[in-house]
C-alpha cells in the first residue's frame, strides 16, 4: 500500500553511492537513508540529476527503490524520478516505478529535445495519465531549457494526480505567480538550495534539497525554524550553510556534494563515468569550503 505524499517538508534528492568497482553501494545508501530519517526528513527522491540518473540502469533504479522502501517501512514516501528521452520510455519507467512500490513520481520534461509548450504539456499528460501515482513536475528551465509556464500549468491542472511542482526556475517571483494563478491547487517545493529560505518565506510548502544529503540536521533546522516563524534563527544557520549550498549550483554538483557527504561520514566520492572524481586544486578548493563549514558548524536552534 502506498504512503500518502503530502508535498511538504524536506525531500532529499538522494545521491547514488557506488563502490570502487562501479556497483551500487547499497549498504552506504542505507546508511545515508537512516541519517536522513533520524534528522526527520519528510520523503525521498530516487534517481534525480544528483542521483546520476542518466547513468543508472533500470534495474539499478529498482534496486534503489526497493532498498529505500525497505528502510523507510512506510514512515515517509519514496518517489522515483522520471527523466527519459521519449514518451514511451517515460511511461514504461512510470509503470515500473508504480509496480515496484513507489509512492510518487517526479517528472522531468523530455530530455535531449527542447520541446515547445504543446509538446511539453502533451508529454507530461501522457505520462501522468498512465499512472495512479501522484506526480511532481520539475520546472527547471535553467538546466533543462524548458520553462513550464502558468499557462501550461493551467492545462496540467486538469489531471488530479499532477499535484506538485519542484520550483527551480531561479525566478523567485514565479512562486507568487503560481500562487496568484492557482492558490493551493499545486504544492510548491523549492528546488534550488541557494534560494531555499527565500522560497519558503514566499510560500513554498517544502524543499527538495541537495546538500541535505550531507547535512540533514542543518537542512531540517532551517525548514522547521522558518515554518515556525523563527526566521532570524533560520537565517543564522542559512548564512553559515550558504558556501556549502553553492556547491549545488555547479555543473559538478554530484562530485561536490558527494565529497561533502564523504566528509560527514554518510557518503563516498565514487561517481560513475563519464564523471570522474575530483583531483588537484579543484578538489582542494571544494574540501576547503567543506572543512571550513565543519569547523564552524553551528549549534542548532530548536523550534519553540
């Protein structure tokens, strides 16, 4: 039986850990999941960009899903990311996710083709209509070159299982634009780490995070304090966090965040080719950011 997806709180876009010989490192994956659950996160997303989706085999995605479901034991929902080149493939992945117990889907626009508005809406509808699972549309024109506009969401609103939006436009006014157009019809999840506090203050329901993979406690503290109205306390942690959060908006975000998760003991550096682990001055520079943050790690304020 599927766990209800409430589309609020913190949802880590999970890393995919590998072994030195390029196999899934499921024990390390479980260790990270437990660290996230201990921090109080509200759901998981498997196989996103940060999870190296483009290099994962279908059976590996299912193995990650099954592992996450086994660890969660129904405590929080587990979502699977759908990022495919063609509509038929996307529908097939959605069917596989649903038949293997996923609680919901995150759906990207067509990959490797800059679809226009009509094509994009048709793609989203075609996939959503083929599943009973709740769907979150990933709106990230910065990285994926396709903007899902208010007018497009007006068409998508016809499908009741399209319920949420990962808001990664990097245009904070779009949050208000969506609220003005739809009220609470769509749940909004901030999807850019360096704009997370601002997104929450502007009315986002939750945060799909990247650095949460390495720093779950701090991520949760910012979310909970902000939602409780303790903005000054949240801001103090956020300012400390910002140099780390900026690792999430770099083309090598996978390597950078994996290095951070390694430093906090809940990840490893191994990535899958064509990515390569960091070396030389670049690695030292990123490590310096991480180590400086660890030395100055704040005492977390509790909600009152």
